[in-house]
């Protein structure tokens, strides 16, 4: 038989071991388990919600998928701020927030193609008619002019620019039914660069007036529209500005009491001051190279861009605790 003292020590060790095991399994009595930190965007749920959309060229098509994802989340959106391609995607959403923005873009692209084909046909017919008119007036002596007219007709079709800023604005204005920004269901703001006194450029804000015209100034990029003359026009796409590329700072300056859901398709994180007063959730969307065909609202690259935007928003909102309604 073991000595009593030794037996007591053994029992104490056994009880201590059991207590440790119970504490690890159930937690120490009286202790409070730490709660996970609440993301500032979620904590600011009572504030107005503004969507901020970056520039991005063809990659900006993924904004459409991201906006579709926001619709699915059930978030109430109060305002939209976007530049360049973000201005276009944001305008499609703000002008009809209950409709799928992807389908809105497809409607725009289809109407743009139809308008382009019509313009090319009209140019071709005009060239032919000019030649035929010359023949009629000269009693046939100007027959070479008719041949020239036929050639001019073909040239009219060939020289109709695929990407034309004025045609883009006209197509958007028809889609928006000449909507004014002040009459939209969702607040809308966009920016573009204008010539500054003394040289250089400065940022100009547009939050009123014709929606299509405002978008037109923000997407006015000579690389996108080869016939566009920025110097003669006096305005240009603001995408070269590191801050305006993802307009977080400008959005917060305009809507200081809002929380910002930032959709960023650029290669860099949003750039803003450290004392930004708006709670913000930045969604980085990586989509890779996108073909020109995608800009027509069709093809594998278009679908890939849409999925990238939808997936990025769904993951980001779930990560911070915002669930679909």
C-alpha cells in the first residue's frame, strides 16, 4: 500500500490535470472570449453608403459585375462617385439602380454598334449621291465623278471611326433619355481634368447637368478615342492623376458623413490621406488583360471580367460580415 501523503499528491495532480483539460475545452469559468474586431465599414452601418469606382479601361468592365454583386448583397446605395470607366459603369447603375448593370451595358454597346453602322452607311450613301448628282447636272460629262462617288461611298464606310466620343455620348444620352444628374435616384458625381491657369491641369467636379455629357468628359481619353483632341476640347480623362484614379479622397470630401465601398481595378491600392474621415472597404479586383471584343459586351473576356467583379465583391463583403439579404 502507498503512503497516504503520496496518494494525496497523486490525486492532486490528477485533479489539476483534469481542470486544465476542462479549461482548454470549455474556457476558464468567468473568462470572456474576445470578440472579432468589427470592420469600420460594418461599424458605420448607419451612415450613407457611397460606391467609389476607379478608372481602368477595358478592365473596368469588371465594375459591372461588382455592381451586380452589390445589388445581390441588398446594400442600400445612396451615392456613386466614379472616374473614366468607373464613371460610365457608375452612371449605368445610378440611372437605373434596380436593373442589372451588365444588361444595361449590353444595351448601350448594342445601340452604339447600330449607331456606328448607321453612320457608316449614311456616309457611303452621301458619297454616292454626290457623284450621281454631278453626273445629272452635267448631262453625263461628269461620269468619272460618279465613279469617284462610289469610291467615296466605300471610303465613308471604311473611315467611320469605331471609337468616337461624340457618338458614345449620343448613345448614352439616348439610353438615359437625356437624364439630368439631379433627377437620378442615386446621387452621382464624376471628375475630369481641365486646363489650369498658368499651365498644367486641375480636377473639375460634375454633380449636376446632363449625365451623358458628364460621363463623356470623364472618359475623354485620346488613347481610347483616337479622333479626340484634348487641347481643343479643353478637358480630358483624369486617369493620369494618382489620386483621381481611385477617387476616395474626393468622394470623402464631398460626402464626409458616408462610408465608402471602393471598387478598384487598377494595379495599385487607392491613394488618400491618412486622416481620411470616411470608413472605407476597398475591393481590389484582378481581371488581367481584356480584349477589344469585350467592350462590345460579348465574348469570353467580357464574361470573365463580370465574374471577377462579382466574385471580388462577394468575398470582400462576406469577409467583413456583410451577408446577402
